[in-house]
C-alpha cells in the first residue's frame, strides 16, 4: 500500500503491519533531522506505531512542540526508573514546571527525602547509563483490571485511583525493562533517543531539564528559579493536600462522592483570602504614602479582569476607593504600531503603547491633578479625545490591568514605591498522577477556547492557530518580569477542568481532522477525558471561572 509522507510530499511503499520507523530508510537523505515521533493522520503517535491502512505521516523532531512533549515524557520515565533503582522505596513526584524544566521531589510516604548533590549525581549517572544502554520503551495495551494490578504492585496508587474512576476496558502503558508506567501521550522508541538532560538540586527537591548541561547553564543564567513562583506553587500544593485532592483520580472520587460543592466553596474562599491579603498589603503601604497605583498583569486567560474586579471589592473593605483605567486606551495610532517578524502589527509589544502619554498622565494623577483619559478606537485604529476626566482623591488608588504591568519600562517615570505590582497566573498544581502533570499553558488555552467561542464566536481551530503567537508574546513580554511582582495571585481552581469539560469538548471536536491543528485538539480532548464532569450551576457568580463560562455578576 501507499503511505503519504508530508515531510517529502511523496508516497512511500509500505507493508501492512510495518512500524512507522521502518519507513525511514526509504526516505534516504530527504529527512534532515532525527524524528522522535510522527503525526499519523494528524494524531501524535510513537515511531513504533503499526500501519495497517493507507495513512498520512509527518515525522517530527524534538524541536517541534509535540516532539518536545514526547522527549520530556520519555525522560520522565527514565528518571522514574533511575529513582527506583538508585533509591529503592522512594517515590518520585514530578510537581510542576519551573525555569524551563520540571520541579521534582522524592518522598517516603508523605515525608520529603531531601535530594542533595550526592543523590542528584547518582540519578544523573544512572540516566546516562540508561541512555547508553538504548533500552526500548515497549508500548503495551492490556485490560484495565490487569493494568491496575501491575500499577498496584509497583506502588503507583495515583494511577490506580485514576484508572478505577475512568472505567475504561483497555489501558495503554509502557515498559522500560521490568518497570511499567503510563503517560499522557506516546514515548520515544528507545532511551538512546534521549541524549540531552540535566538535574540540579533546588530547595528540598531538584529540577529536571530536557537539555544538555551547557544549555541548562544558559537557561539558569537567563531564567533562574523564580522564588515567588515557587512559593505560590508550594502554597497551592499544601492546599491540595489539606483538601485531599492532589491528583485527577482523587478529584474524580470527590465528584462521585458528591464533595464538589465543598471543594468549590473552599477553593473560592481561598481566592478571597489571597486577594484579601493583597488588599491588606496595599492598605499598609498606602499608610506609608506609597502604592498609589496597582498594576495587575499576567498571561492570556489568567483571569486578570476578574482578579482586578475582586481585588477592587477587597480594597473597598479597607476603605480604599479603586479607580480603573485600561491600557488599551493608550495604544499608539495603528500606522506607527510596531510589527512582528511576520510583518503583522504587534499589539503585544510594550511599544504599541504611548508610554510618554501614560507616564505623564500617571505623574499628574499622583500629584493630585485632573487628567482627561484617552479613548482608543479599534475601528479607526487611532486615539480619539472624548470627555473622560479623572482625578485621584485622598482615599483613591488607581487600578490598571494589562499584560505589561510588571515591566518597569511601563512606568519608567514613576517612583517604584508608588507602584504595587500583582502577578496573576493559573499555576496549575493538580496532577494526572505522580509522573504526569497538567501544564499551566494547557489550562489557560482551554479557558481561552471556551471564552473565545462563547463571547467572540471564534472556533477552537482559530484559537489554537493563534496560541503559538500568544505564547511567543508571553515569553518575551510577561514571564521575564514575573519576579518583579509585589504579590502573586494563583488564579487556578482545583475543580475547573471538570467544569470546563462539557463546554470545551464539543468545540474541540469541531476541529477538522484533515488540518494539523487537530493534533492539539485531540491532545486536549484526551486530557479532558480523564475528568469526571462537574455541573457549572454550582459555581458562584463571582467566581473567576465565570469570566470564561459566562454567568458572572461582574460586567466585562
């Protein structure tokens, strides 16, 4: 039969039952990179995927986002094997992403085993031995009841709990030597494909990097571990432990036990408490004559708008009157807007804003003067002047929400003590299991898909297509400044993916299968498949999640 190779735009002869990797020699020198996986009919599959019918195949390297995920997952299974063989009886828990790597802990029961330099060096040496041994990752598919027993014997209790709540007849998992594990997506063919990695001690655990030592050194020079981000993650992990929902399996058990109302109430109360603490801190600084301006910044779909509105309520309980302005009204005229590398207008750039006018207005407001706020017409692509007077009185504070709020260039003419900065992001700490985490960017992408479809009539296809550009802007204009924040607000909610599931699934299913974006839609659908649905009618109208689902008591 014929298989179409998208890389070479040619048809390749194939025999029924052949693996995808077996076709590589027939491409000769046409493929200029080492593939780690393939898109088969726009679904990510491992290179050992068997072909029994004509398919479209696109080979993918580790520099592609899908290939990168395969690379990292394979490295994680190697790390699991290294931990099992170097420190028997200790559990590996991959907590969350940090500094372009993953923060990991070793536990005995629930007690943390500190990963000192000696342990890290032993694990790193074992990873290198596994790489040189070129051991295959063998894909298996068994009855779920049999897979559960395999995982139970290995002490993988989080996987057991999840599988017991899913009620699937068959489960796919991988074997590396005598060790079994399951991952949220395919793995590489062998450990020999995973050549670049590094481990660095951090706090009571360590950071896992899917890069060479030299690359890791460069990453840590440019992006050292973020202490404030680490604290926000750690606080949320402690909260998860208190409410006894650390992973998706435990969340599903809570849903089946009708504990969702309790979880929702406690999680929403935690948001109120965090925003209350930020408000109290602002009030204390105002007594010292500072913090006249509060900046609220964060990446796309982090919930900045609702966070700003709920913070405004908390400020009023401290007898502070919040007055809001929008950075969108400070856009420069379209013809002088910066352009990105593709030649399109770059509205994500800080230089798309009239910084001189903004700083002048802020200075005058802090001096007690009255200004006239500008109004930007997106239809005309330029600023129009209308009567919008604003003055800050004694008990007033200026609340400004926008992606550049943490960038010192935004308020370059204002004394730093006059500006209080809040970083908002959905720092997801709920894990699928101890070796599979939920990406914070996936959480935000699902929020955006649901919101864009509901309020902007935008398809999931279009949102997925634009996401790469959004993420590129975040990497350039937001994440480098997150440690400038005076406070970090974690906008994630432990229950939110269960609530969003019924909203997101039908929209994702509309992504056509013959387009490359289908791979991302399929991946997100698979993520949502792990969750039991949670009815949205239990979500309060003041919840941050209402910004994306609708039904909020706030006006947007």
